[in-house]
C-alpha cells in the first residue's frame, strides 16, 4: 500500500456505499489495481460499477468482473472515440449485450467541450448506443459536456421513453434539472462537486430528487478537493457523498444509503 494513501482519513457510514462509475483498469492503476480495489471495499464500499470507454475494453472488463463479485461492468464507446466506432464495434457491443452480464451501455454520450470527434460522429455513435440500450432493456451511462440540448434530443428520439439512465459526472446547473427529470434520468455527482469553483453544480445538488442521486469517483480522474492532486480511487467516493450530504442538509448515512439504493435500482445490482 502506498504510504500516501494511508494518510487519508475517509468519512464513512456503516451502511456502505456504491461508486457508480470507476475506471479501475490496468491502464490507470497498473500493478496497484488489485490493491486499489481491496482498499475500496475495506473502506466500506459495497459495490462499484466499472464502465468501459471503448468497446475494445470488453475483454479486460470481463476479466475484472470474473475476479470480483462486487464489481459490475458496462461497455460503450465514449464520445471522444466516436470517430473510431465502426460497424464491427457496434456488432461486438450488441453481441456483448446478448452474451454477457453488462449492467448498462456506456459510457456514451456527447462532449462538445473537447470535440475529440466531429459532432456528427458523436451523435451517430450515441444514437446507435441508445438504440441498443433500448433493444436490450439496459440503462445508458451518459457522458455529457456542453451538449445538453443535443443529448436530450438523442435520448428522447431514440429512447422513446423506454430507456433509463444516468448523467454521470454531472457538470450542469439547476436549469437542466427539469429536462433530466422529464427523461426520468439519474444525476451522478463526482469529485467536481467538492471544488470551490463548482457553484452551479453545488446549486443543483440539493434540487435533485432523493431517488435520483448517485455518487461516483470517475477515477482515476477528478480526485475530490480533500485529496486533490492525488490519483483518484473508488474509496474517495466517500468525500463526494460527504459534500453531497452537506449541500442537501442531510447526513452522510442518508446520502450513502440513498445513493446505493438508487444505483441498485438503476443498474439492477445484487444485494
Ligand atoms: Zn465520462
Ligand atoms: Zn468515466
């Protein structure tokens, strides 16, 4: 265990918690992957959801899942890599949804902040994945940055009111909540919520219905304020829940339990 991580004192609640979005893959954690997973469960996590960012992640995710009963997996093509989404990858995603125990399609979505892929490619890739989610009755894990209107349109048109999902790593403000509520989607808060600069997200946090909140780390990125500068890891989801409880005027116990129940309901997790 690295000595750095030992110094961190985590808030926690006996009820446990679920990190609804953690990229615990070798690319980011190398030989520490197993240790980071152990540290997460030792800190009181009950479960975590590990979504892929490309269909090519499937094999590694299946391997992780086979080793850890408390890790669920999802597969999708991130908007950054929408330009590389071939029909073969679409077919592989469909095959995976038929054959394997995936809890969601994702992450997928639209990112007009970075625009690493052309917008048309992002929209096509996102629409294809919503269609698959609808066909296989899976929720979608949506990555959306500076693309809200288009994301709502894609989800409305392709989802036909039948696709559930979550806006992961929510970076919007209160003005987006009516449209999200209309879609029936969940809102997942990440370490960004703890940053001093995140005023609009902090304003939205108390306004989301209790049965629609989730918490996540999106590790290895976006370590919460109290551990900023470190590589993020699932055990730090406690800091996100702590901040969310403060903003909602409730207890850590309450947020941890509510967010866990919501994650179980959305992703149909065991327990
Ligand atoms: Zn994302
Ligand atoms: Zn992510």
